[in-house]
């Protein structure tokens, strides 16, 4: 099945299977794991997962423990916790650490499906954004040092003359670099240029 | 002979009398001697002959003084008539002696006065008295040696004599005479009265060999102190009625308070344990039920969705299937409510010093540890940040881990050491580690030692660790197995500290 992958981790066979079948009715591909470590070991599943449905309490690594590890690895994916316990403090911590939602077992399946759906959309959006950023970064990386200097002047709102004086080059050369920057970054206007530079900076890129 | 008729009548009467008298003399079980004015024995009855081990014939005509070790008591027997001779020692023919009291009465006969000596052998009674005095002396000696306050209570008069140290406890300044009831029941705390009375009654009625009871005694200043009383009846009358009782009172106030506190803590711990058990049993059950209920709900939901694909053909199945889905949620609701009820009250948290909890638990379980030759080794970080927790529940968890540790070393031939370590952990947590030198977790529980209803103990229900983990998680902490090898197991828990 093609599409955004949903991973289900629950040590209870029946629960795991039933959640898997349920999510499949959304038309999404599902992978089921009986333990958190099994998922950790499956790089491909982690790579493609758009949503994790995790049991809070499991032998070995718990759902919350898995969440912690993923955060430490810098891996971000919406997590929906399901628990048969009223592990309120644990859940509160999981939510604080960015869990997407928490459902108490047994739950209304429609709520789970809605949340899985939302989570998958969120993950898709995040992925898109991340891909865009990667692309922007790729384009930024394509600039020469001089082009980058000119670009920084443009973003700072300086006139061509000011940039030329600042870099000790001719106005004409500045204009040539400007055109190159617009071309390499695939932007049509100065406003668009400023936007993607700000986007890349917000993400902590150079 | 003018009154001959009379005289014959008189003689006849006298004869009757004598016959009568003789019959009595012969038959009475008491030894009786007839003695004339010169001190000769005129006659001795069979009981007397038996008592003195002499034939009656031999006794007749004997000097009565020869029966007495000290004959001087007989002086003036006829001159100053007495009802009683001083108690003294009498001699048998074979030289053996006995202690006797003698009652005397007199009769007038034609030949002069005769004394009737009624002899009572009181040797046994006298020895009993002597023994009693000796016993009392020993008893007193032992009591005074122990430094206790003494009392000596005459039950018939009610008078009680108490030692200076007893007066000092109560705060009585002088030596004014006292009545027993001025002390008990008068000064016994109302709540202890029933117990005190029971203890006295049981001994007074001879159902118990001693009176032994602790109660609060009111002092002169109105305050109460715990005292331990011991008492023993020293004398009873022939009917077994107690005449005199002596005993001690010891001030055990400080001792009692400490003991009381420990007992209360122990009870508190057990009570909390029971409560937690009920709550956690419900919690564990809820978990076990919620899992299949979840699956049931999900499967029926999946079935309903697949039914859509069949269109009208599935219509007749849709309704019952929907019912199944609804009922599974309803069952979940019920489970949830039951758990809510069992959890009622929730956590009672306050700042808790974990090191103190560890020390308390070591104290509570010391007996068990000693019984299994287990030694505690404490490695407690000082200072350690306090944690916000329900102390009773933490004690429950730690005592559970400690008891598990002790159990784990049951069959270990080597040194049995249970180490408890505390230390500040990561992220503002405080950690406690309990390490035993057992042979590691059993195969059955190794994969998930916290799973409910899985146990290796013959009398266990497999909830201990599950409960512990729930408690710690309810505190926002974690409980896990740090390490388990054939050389031992370490259980670790962490709880958020107040500082963190």
C-alpha cells in the first residue's frame, strides 16, 4: 500500500491487530510492532512513519520511553498514546514532550481515526516544509561566496550602489551577481528572496 | 440418808451422763486428754493416742508435762484457768515433734477438778505460714532489687502501703495512709480501666498466676503517665478469697510512647498496604479488562466499515454489530468508574525525605532481614533534595522492594547483602536503587517483572511490583530493573524532587 505509513506499537496481540485493521480502513499503510525496540530497529518504518500509535505501558521500552529516545535522536513524528491505565502523570509528561494526543482504552474508534488522520496531515505538512527547507538550503549552498555577500546586502535592503561600495566592486558586477542569485534561488522578486532567506534562518540554517 | 431417793436418782443421772460423756470422748476425731489436779493424765481418747503415737494405757497415769517440750506452759493450769495454752512443740513417744495449739476447759468432779485438753496439730498450717513469709521475703527482695515502686494491699481492710518511689511517681508528698481504691480504679485512665480491671480480676479469681497490666496513671498534677503494674496475691483465706496482694509499679511512659509510635506506624503501613492493594487490584483488573474491550470495540468497528462495502446486503448485521461496539465502550466506562472508586482519596502528598523513609523501612524489616541472615548496607546521599510524595505509599513501595530482595537471597549460600542507595538523579529526579545478591530474576518474570498476576512466589498474586510501579508513576516517577544477573538484581526508582 502506498501513502503515509502509520506504525502501531502495542504488546497486546488483539489490541495491536484491531488498531491495525482499523487504521487500514482509512486507506493508509500500517505496520504493527509488539515492542518499542522492534520499531526502533526498523529504520525504514521510522523513515516513512507519519504517525505512531503507542501503548504507554509495555514490557521493555515503554511508549513514553520510545518518545524520549526519538526526541533525543531529533526525530519528529506525531505520536498518539493509547493506555489502558489512568497513567495521568506519565501522560501529562508525554503531552508536555509533544505527544499529539492521548486516548484512554477502550476508545471510540472514530476519535482515533480522526486523530490519526490529523496526525498524518500534520506529518505530511511538516515533511513538505522540511523538504522545502532542504531544497532552499540546497539552492543557497549553490551560491558562490561573492553571490552570497551580494544576497546578504539585498536582504538587508541596501541599494546596488551601497553594495558595490561595500564590496569594492562595480555596480555592473553587482547587477550581474543579483541576477545570478535570483536565478539560482529560483525566485521572481526581492520579496520572495527575503522570505526564503528568513525561512532558512529560522530553521537555524546559515 | 434422808435424800436417798434423791441420791439414787442422782446417781442414775450421773451414770447416764458418764456413759454419754464417754461415748463422745471415744468418738471425737480431735485428740482429747483428761488431766487431774496433780497433772496426771487420767485418760486419753483414741485420737490423742494416735496423735502422740502412744498406747492409751501407757498414757494413763503419765505426767502431762512429758508431752510438752516446754512444760512450763502448763504452770498454773488449775490456779489461773485459761481457755488456751500458748502454741508450742509437743513430743511423740518416738521423739518426733509437732506443733500444736491446746484449748482447755474444766469440769468439777467429786474427786476435784479435771482439765480437758483439746490438742490441735497445726504443724502443716504453721509451715505454710513460714513458707509464705519466706516467699514474701524473696518476692520483696527481688522487687526492690529491680528498683520498682512497691505496693502492699490488704484487700479486706482496703489499706494499701506504697513505697516512697511509688509516691514519687504520683507526686504524693507525705506518708498519709491510703486506700487501694484511691489508686485503682480512681487514678486509672478511663480508656485503660476495663483492661486493668480485667487483669486484676483474672488473678484475684486465680485464673492467672499474676496480675500484669499497663495503664495510664493520673498524677497529682492531673497529667497521666504510662505505668506497668505487676502484682501477686500473697495470702488467701481457706475459701481461696484473696487477703493480701503485693506488687510493683514501673514508670514506662517514655518507653511506651516510642513503642506506641512504632506500633502505629506499622499498623499505618499495613493499612495503607491493604488499601493500596484494593485500589491497585482494581487498577490491574481494569487494565486487563480494558485491553480485550479495546480490541472488541475496534474489531466491531472494522467489521461495520467492511459492511459498508457490501451495501444493502449487510443491513441486517449492522444493528447488532453496532450494539457490540456500544456495549464494549459501556463496559469500559464501568471499569473506569470502579477504578475511580477504588482510587478515591488519591494521593496525600507532602515533602518527604527519602533517606528517612529508607531508614524507617530498614527498621521495619530488620526482623525479617535478621531471620534470613541478610545484612543491610546503606549508601544514602546527604543532603538529598526532598520529594513531594505520599509517604505511606513510598514506604509501601520500598518495603516491597526490600522484601523482594530478601526473598531473592533465600537460597544464596554466600554473603547476603541488601544495598540501598539514594542519589540525586537526572532532570531534578531523586533516585533510589535496591540491590540484592540473589540469583537474578526468574525466567517467568524476566521479560516483564512488572506484569500483573505473574509471580514466582507460591503464595503471591503477582501484584506487588505492578502496584509499586503504579504508585511511582502516579508520583510522576519511574520504576525499572537496572540490572539483573546471576549475581543479583537492582531495582531503581526515581521521583521528581521538590528542588527540580
